[in-house]
C-alpha cells in the first residue's frame, strides 16, 4: 500500500505540516529566508502507548515507521537513552550488500537492498545510496571455495554476484597490489555489483522524519530502566521520564539488548563486543568499489566526501567500552597497506568503536519471546545496518498481525533451544 | 588495550591471551536434556559491570585462569586459577 504523508491540501488533522523537500522548496526558501521546520518534534511522553519501541536507531525507527505507514498503528513511542542514531546506527561503516551464504540470509538481505534502493523517494530524504559494487577478496583456497559457494547460492536467489580473478580486480581497483609477492596474494574475489555504501545518518533521520509525519512519538534521552511483566505478559516500561503503560514492547537495541531483554526476564545468546573503525583525511575520488578482506580483517570504502572508511573485525573480548585502542589502529594500517601500499602517506583523522551483539551463528534474532507482548529485533552483530529497512518492515508486520512473516521465520529465538542455527559465519565474520 | 594480570606470569598485554568466555558450570551431559545443554552452550549473562570469565594465556604459560573484569571500564580486580584445577592438583 502506498500513501503519501499528506492529503492534497498539505495537512492532516491534528499535526503540523512537514516540509516536502524539493528543489523548488529549496529555491523558494532561499529567496524568502523562511525557516525549515524541524524534521521531527520533541514532546513529553504520554502515560500509555499501543506499542513502545526501545532503541532510536535505524531498526527501531523503521519498525515504528512501517507500523504507522503499512498497518495504521500510529500510537507508537520510540525511546532511546541517548540521541537519535547515536548508537550502532551512527557507528557502522555504512556498507549495504546481500551476497550472504545461506538462502534465508540472502533472501532477507536482498529485500533490504531493494527497500534501500527506493528509500530516498519513499522517505523524501536523500539517503545517498551509492551502489558502487562490493569486492570480497580471497587470499587462500578455503576462501575461494567459500566465495564460489556464496556466488552459486546468490545466483540461485537471483542476486548479481560472481567470482572474478586478480586481473579483473586490478581493473576495478588499479591501486590494489594484486602481485604474487605479497604475504597474502589475492587469488580472486566475490564481486557483487549492487552492493555499496549509504549515508547512515540520513537513513536514521529520514525514518525519524517519516515516522513523525505519521504521528509516531520520538523520545530521545529516555532511558528504559525496567519492564513490567505480570503472568508472562508485558504491562509497561519504566523510564527516567516516568512510567509508560503498554502491552507491546519491541527491543530494537544494539549493544545493550541483553540488558533490555533481561528486564523482561528473557535470556539472550549474545555477547557484546566492541567493533572499531577509522577514517582518513579526504582525498580525491580514486577507490570506486567497497573492498573487503576476511584474511586481513579489513574493509575499505571511500565516502562521497573523499574520506577512506576502514573497519575490521570485533575486538577479541566482550566489553561495553567504546574506547579505541592503538593496537587496533596499528594492525589496521598494516593490513590496509598490504592491499594498497600507495596509501602509506595518508593520515588517519579519527577512530571510534560501536557495540556489536554477537550471536553464536552470526545471524540476527527476530520475533516473539516467551513473554507475551515482548518482541525482539536484536543480535545484529556487525551486520545490522544493512538490514534496517527489512527488519523494520517484518517486525512491524509481526507486531501488527501477531504472525511471524516468512522472511524472518528462520531467525527466531527458539532456534537456539531447538538446535537449528543459521550459520552465516562464512559471509558475516568480516565483511560488512 | 588492557593489561591482564596472569596468576603465573604477572601483568601482560591482553593480546597475549585468548578470551574464553563467561565462567559457567558445565552440566552433566548424561543427565541433561538437549534444550538445557543448548542453554548452557548459548545463553550468556553478558552483564554491563563485573563479570567472572575464563582466559587462556596463549603466548605465555598456556594455562586457563579465571578473571573478574568490569565490562564497562575493563578494570580487572582479580585473577585466579580455576577451583577445579586447584583441587585436582592438591
């Protein structure tokens, strides 16, 4: 169902008009100097909502947006203990792809890529999705085998994905050292043309603005301190801004998902690991595709601003600390230079860390829990941002209809007790 | 990066060690249901605060030990040999 935010006269009863961003509007406001309205409003929390979403990142906001837009459930609050998009949604390396290993995973992430392709038009907000291609390098026979496996699964699911050799890699990335005299010579790569990068903050802001236009309440700096459960049912949440009565709570947090689920008495198969990333100073565009190497534990992309964004694998032990380490940055720089020695004079500007909820099978956990009315959309490890739209769409359907959509059925919490894991390590351990 | 005081070797860089997960009690495989066994395998406490965990001194004495670490500040307040090892040695 498609429906514009506003009726033809530009208003809907009960709330203020949002600007529709357009070249004409930019021109008009440029001439008149008129103020731009806020993208979303700040308000006081009500004492009750139909649905409370915990976590104001891409997953929580997309869930709220699709609840309101597709299912007409607008009495929704999105709570975040910090600012909107300040958690994992603002700390990832913004890579979008769907060349996973399991058929369940490939179908799921491909739906997300399709939603991302139309997101700018859908939200009237430029999310700067750049489908510049995605290369996953193979440095040994085992990796080549996994790439061929992935390529075949991908092709069966209709995804553009193929294994290419060093000469073709050199064509795509002339600065790459594809010689045979390196420590880890490049034997081939999985090439995925629809993959790319996106402006992650814009995705979060676009969903927040879209949800607000449907009268969803967005409450930053509202920390959930407890979840009231009686007789196996959710009755409400307690926050630092007062209690909120509700019968449906969706846990869309990253990093802290074990703690939130723990408040409802639901145990999680999750360990929280920091993942560090870094950016360089800006240079002219020279690197077109996203380059990932599992062996070297690094991935590189160049943003539209010209910075190189580097990421790696998670830190080697659990932690809720988001401090960076010198050891990480030394290892990262060494690995990048193995791939592209010509970057040796480039300076790093900054590094940061985000929290990743790692699951035993490198797949997310979505769906119902033993507590009625408590839903989870967690376990997003290092692969969560690319799944924001499809997760929001599927979680909204689950919360609205009570039925688990087929596209997320394989990712339920019960799979751990029942021993049917969805092993994605071959495609998700490094390479986001 | 953090320093970890190995009970044998003293304070060493954490990169010398392998993190071996939260300390937990292994149920008897013969007397447990598959569901209970999987809960032991997969479900973690994952606290934001003090936790008791196992580490392996990979490039040092190559022994497992138990550490109490704060997962927010990464402060380590105690490391000790696991009780089971102490009993079997005595």
